[in-house]
């Protein structure tokens, strides 16, 4: 929760600086806040997908293809077969994944709600 609040504070300060540069125009704070929130959400979703191992098969396939090309060109000096178990067992944990997702969704939804209230 502390990391999410830190990300929200960073977003608010960056949005305030951007709106101050634009002479506090009507939607500059909300627009910049929404864009930063979407960036948080995008990076959080990418980290979540990477953690779950979505790209393991792709990385395995490219390494297998690279090994095949090296064998055919006789560049590789050692013979080592790559197995799928080498890639599936590895799990990477990113420490900001949940914080990025939570703060990105919260900031984006708040920005959308505020913009609708200002328009009405």
C-alpha cells in the first residue's frame, strides 16, 4: 500500500508541475494525471504478464532457432540441447507489479470521473 501511495504522490506532483507549466488550464491536470495513470497501468500489466510466464515459450523458440542456426553454420563450439523445462520453471517476481496496477487503475478511474463531473 505504501508503494501505491508513493506512486500516486509522484503522479500528483508531476501532474501539478505539468499544469503549472500550462498556466493551470482547465483539463491539463486531469489529462496529465490520466496519461501517467495509464502508463502505470501499462507497465503493471506488462510486469504481470511477464511474471505469469507468457513469454517463456517465445523465448524458448527463439533460443532453439538460434541453436539450430549455429549448429548448421558450425559456429557453436559446444553441443547443449535446450529443453522447455529450463524456461517454464523460471518465475520472475517484480516488486512493483501490484502497486503499479492498483495505482494506475485508481488514478485513471479518478481522472475519468473528475472529467465527467467537470463537463456536466
